[in-house]
């Protein structure tokens, strides 16, 4: 039984090329389990490859991030040139059309606990990408239904369209339907997503900004899980350094403060919630 679960991290990314085993060892030594989340073919395959090296405590999701459905900016923390070439075995484009059979084959692995991260992102990509984003998202909803696995949702500046698509595909959603990662929507968005039986993850950003406090209080501990989104959004007191799953405990502490809950209650409930939705 894990003490804590980092439900959304990326230790398979290039930021950890030289020390991913040590990063995972630090997490497991503290009885913190983790889920490495795929964003493209290469990072999804790498997440599964890493998960297979551990009997328990390390899991994977597979999917196509909406920013990769078209050519977009290159993040060296995600895909360095040597890592990208090695991990993708010939898949060299930074834009990708969702390959249903490729992800289905990966997703059948018992260590894969969700499909995604998938969804919509209107922050980095313009109006002309909405069609390709929607097409990839709908395919991943279908795949999650076929494989009987939850969704790992990414949404940025697109909650109205996301909720509309999910409502149209409601018959394909599981219960719980999945995790809305790094929830940045409104209380009304949260209510709509709760009605669809989603839960929500929050990470290190809650330790240094107050933008999410009211939404967190509205959602409540019953529907919250923890994440780091490492290597990004490192919590205080490690702000400015590379993030890692072992730091998820700082998120738990802050949520306890915001929700006026004992730390042990936050740890127990968020771990229970993660295990319930991800079946780990």
C-alpha cells in the first residue's frame, strides 16, 4: 500500500535522461508511487518501458497531447534530440496524427492505467488546430472505452469545448471517467466535470499562487488526487529546481492547509482516490 501517489508525472522525459532510476528510487524509498504520463509515441513507449522494470509502484499512461497534434514549440525537457531519436525508434516528427493501433497495442499493457494525456489546448495552438485536436481527442476517448481504462485529461483555455465534447461522448465514459490534470477551470467547469464523474489533480503550483484555492475548496477532498507534473511546476521549497515525484508531499501539505484537513487525512484520501480511478 503506497503512502502517496503522484498521479501525473513525466520521469520518462529527457530532463531525466541521466538519472531517471535515481529519481524513481528516491520516490519509492518514501513509499510514493508514480504514474509516468505519455504525450506522444516516444514518451508513451518510454513510460511503458520504464513501468515494466518495476513489480509495483511505477505505472504509465499512453496518449497524444493536444499540442503535438500540430507542429508546436520544442521543449528540450520533454524531447531532447538524442532522447527523441532513441525513444521513438524512427518517429521523428514533433507533430503527430493519432495512430489508434499503435496506442492500442501499448495500452493493452497491464502497467498502463489510463489513456492520455489527451484533450484540448488553445493556449499554445491557434484556431486552425482545433480540428486536429478534436479528432485526436475523440479517438482517445474511443480507445479508453475499448480498453476499459480512464482518461488522463489535459485542458488549457478550452474548458467549454472540452466539456461539450465529453458530454457528446458520455456513453463511452467510465465511472470514474478519469482525471482532469492540473485543473485550471472555473467552479462551473468543475461542476460540469463532476457531473461527468471526473476527479481532479493539483500540483506544486498551489504552493506559490492562490489562483486555484477557491476551486480546490469547491471540489473538495473527495475528488482530488495529487500530482507533480514533473519536471515542471516545482513546489516550494524547491522552486526553481527540477521537479520530481518525491516532492508530491509538499502538495499534500498545502492541500491540507487549504481544506483545513489533517495531513494524514489528505494523504489517505488522495491515495484512495488515485487507486480507485487508476485501479492500482
